[in-house]
């Protein structure tokens, strides 16, 4: 059971923290307009340390040489679109990447619903705090639609959180139109510990969990060092790609402390100080 | 090499299983991964790629295979069979009767054919002496006893003599007859005696012979020769031939008086008892008619009769409780109550006659013409009792039996002069092959030890690999 009583308890304390943060922000904002997230452009202001780098207007920087934050107004009811990868490749790790993805989705969905927002998960839609249990039930028990296909169905300018190991080709192609539509996208890159630090040695035949294709290799210390370099290069590639497109990017290992994952994620989203 | 359980060797096929299992373990380990994207980019090293396609040789695998092989060998109980040939046990019965005295060289030549690796024992017949000293007996004898004794000890019995024996071996025993006879002409004296003043001589073949009367020699023929009444010694002698033991006879006549001699410790009481007899004449001759040995060992003598008093070699001198006298010459004149002895000694062995016994054991006994008295007496007891010169009187009579008569020395029985003529050499091949013994040296312990060594080696190498 992914969402046990302990998890729900932690979730509740997070929600309180987020609500306080949001309330403080509202009190400090005269216009009473919540900022950030997927919202309508409001104005420019100077960049201050701690501002979300995704709000930096890079074109303005190119022209003026100074950093400016693009402020947006947020709709009263946030619209969260969850895109989750629960394919075969996500079943690796302990806990599995799929379980971590479901938990992250549950946290964010829970928080949004708690703020009266909407959460869309595949063809399902959830609104209001009262639907959070239904959201949890769907996340825990139902199969998630293929994520790349889901991205093609994103309309409007929701807050999109895509959680995957991003091994499949086509992610970037699928994300491009969503980025272009103005949606706020956050990529959560989840990898298992074995994917980050392989322990297999000797003569190994690696078999792709989804395609069944195999590759035989001799794995020694040199091969593992090269693998480590390539994995870091892969992750760095995603980070650069995300930064260049004002897409949020967060990488974590599936066996990291879950609270840490969520807190960093929420801080990055600006929901927590 | 042989195996007690050869069927177990089929288990060596398990080595193939071991090799197959090792090769199977060398196959690549299949690992499912989320994506091959990164691994595809990892460059392959040339050497490992090649090694993926063919099995790797492994010293550990070799050691493991050797462990299995030697364990299987140990279970099969290996061993080496050595065939040893054992020596044969042979008993040679040597005829040492008088006719064999001229066959010494032939016997030696035949016995030289025996293989020194065999265990050969010798029994002389008819003396039953266990030796090959060729000490010839002075009489003929039946070899049956010696052959029976040999058959009880060996499967191969070799009879060596100058004439065949009718003895048949028991089942399981083989008698090999080795005859060393040859056509040797022999003339011997079968009989010689003087009766009524006439010398009677019987020969195997009538030939002239010499007669020496009191040192005067003359040639005689025929059967009878007159002998003067005063003659005391007559020698009859044949011409020398191959067998000389039957070629001479000496006849002597005993005197009316009895010559008595003493040897050993002096005993005046005994001497007084002897001299009390008028027929006794104490001499210092080496061939008296009666020789009295006091406290001396038994030894041969030329005396007609030897009396041993307190002989040496008698064990356990003791105080007698009861004394008994045999019925006979001495018994009727010596009542047992008159015998006063201080100590007696037990006479072991066999005797022709027992004259006195103490507590059921002989103390005075006769063998041949010798009398042995194993007794010590008090000064007042027998035989110094005044009545006891009678004992010495009868003893003197006993010793001088035949005095005045002619006694012949050197006569052999007729069969001694009939020399064996048959020759049958020894054929060593008739003894057959030596028995063989298969001696198996078990190598199981060696196989186990080797298996343990290889196992230890494999364990050490595996530990180093895993370290």
C-alpha cells in the first residue's frame, strides 16, 4: 500500500506548511493576486536572490543585460496536470520509481486540491479537497496512461508535473508543444539506485525491460566508471534542456528520503520557503 | 591397478557434469534493466568480447575436476596387486645308515640342486636328528618314522638314500625319491663267533680273509678256523673295498677276574665294598669290565659296564618318603626297609629297567649295560651297610656277564652290507612351481589424500579470487 497512514499523516503536516506559506504570500501581496505558476503575465520586476530562475525573462536579459523576473498572476484555482510514467522501466528500484512517482503525484495533487484547485490525471479530473481520497485511490490502484500520449492531450496552461525516468525517446518532442503553449512544466527525473550506481560485474547480458532486447557486455571497473559518466551526462543534458526552456527539472533517486524529495520539489515550485 | 568396486568408476562421468555446470556458469548473467541507452554507449573491451564466445579455462575448474576424479577413485578402492612367489617348504630325509657312509659326495651333489630360496629342512634317518651333519649311524633302521615326521611338516618330502623305500606319502604330500646308489661291489662280514675253540666266519661272498690271533696274522679261507684255548683276542679282516665298515670284526675273551676302575670323586666306602669281593681287581684301565663313576657326567666308555653314583645333571635332590625295590635280581636280596637314603635325585628319560624308585620316581635304573644310581646315603645306610657288599657282588656279576666267553665287536647286520645299487637323481622341476601370493597394496588412502589436497588448492584459489 503506497499511501499508508504514516504517509497521510506526513502529507497533512506538509499541507499545513504549504497553506501557511501561501497565506503569508497572500497577505504580502496587495493586489491579492497570487503569483507564480501558470498565470497571466503581470509585470516585470528586478531579480532578487531566491527568485525562481524560471521566471527570469532571458530575452530581456539579452537586451538589457540585467535580470528581470516576469511576474504572473495566478488563477484562484490552480490547475494541475499530472503526467506519470508507470511503464515497465519505472518498476525498478527499492522502492520502485513508479511508487515514488505515485507518491510525488499524490503530494502535489493533495496540496493543489487542498487549495481548491483542480487535478487532472489521465482522463480523470479531481476538484476540491473532498476528492483527495479518490485521487489517492486512482493513483494507487489504477494504471496510468502512457505519459507521452498524455502530454499531447495537455490543453490550456496548466501546471504540468511530469514524473518519469525519461528513458523513452520522444519526451522532448512531446514536451515541446506544451512548453510552447505557455504551460508551467516541472520535470521530476526519478532514477533507481542501481541505475545511478550499477553493482553488476562480470559477463552480463543486459535486457531492456520493455523491448526485451539484450546487449552482452563485460562489466568491470572501467565500464562502471564510464557508465557513471554517461548517466551524469544524461542527467545534465536534461537539466540544460530544461533550463533553456524554462522547464523545472528535479532529479532524485528512488531510495532517497521521500520527505526530502517533496520538500525540495515544493521549494522549487515556490510553495515552500 | 585394480579396483574393488569398479562399477563406481562410472561416477567419473560426473566430471562432465561439473565441466558443463562450470561452462554454464560462465554464461553471461542476464540482468533486466530499465533502459539500454546508457549501456549501449559504454564501449566494449576487445578481450572480454572474445571471451564471451568461448569458455574460459579455469585452474579452479581443473582442481575441482581432479577432486571429483580422486573421490570417485577412492570410492572404487584402487589398489596395486603384486604377485610374490613364496618359498617352497621341503623336508629332506637323509639316510645315514652305515651303507650311506660311502655316498657323501653323491648326496652333496644332489642336495646342491635345491633352490636356496626354498625353506629346506633335514631329518636324518634312522636317528631322527634334525641336521645334515652326515653323522652316520652304526645300525640300519626303518626310515618310516623319519618320513612320517617329514610328511607332517612339508608337502614335499625328499628321500635321499641308496635304496628305495616302500613308504607311501599321505594325500597332499609328494615323495621325491633321490637314490644315490651305484653298482659297488662289497664283501662284508655277516657273522663271526668262536665256539668250542673254533672260529666261525660268514661272509657276503666267500673270499680269503685274514685272521690275527693274539697279534699273529694268518690268512684263512672256509668257515672254520681253530683257536687256541689260551688266545684272548682274535681279529678277522677282509680285503679293503669301497665299504669298509663291514670288513673287520674283533673278538675278545673276558677274563675270570673282573677288572674294576674308578673315575670321579673318591669314596672309600664303595672301594672297600668292591675289594671285599675276591673276584674284583681294581685297575686303572680305560677298558675295565666295571667302571664306577662317582659325581661325574654321563659320557661314552669302552667299559663293559658303567655304574654312575650321584651322577651330575640330576636335578632336585630331595629327601625320599618311600622307597620301593623292583622285583628281580636286586629286588629279592634288598628289602626296601633296608634302604637308608639321605637324598635322591629324579632320573628323567627312558630306562631299560628301573631297579629302585623313591616316591614313584626312578632313582636306580639300567640302560644297556650301564647302571645309574641317583642317591646319596648316610654313612650308616646303604650301600655301606655291612649287608651291602652283596649289592656290589651282584653288580660285579652283572658287569662280568659272559666272562670267559668271546665277545665280537664290529659286526653289522646283513642289510648293512647290501649296498644300494639304484640311482635316481633329483629333478628340481618335479617340485613344481612356487606358490604365488597376490599381495594387494590398497591405494584408497592415497586417493583420498590427493582429493583433499586438490580440494584445499581449489578452496585457496577460490578464496583469493573472492578476496
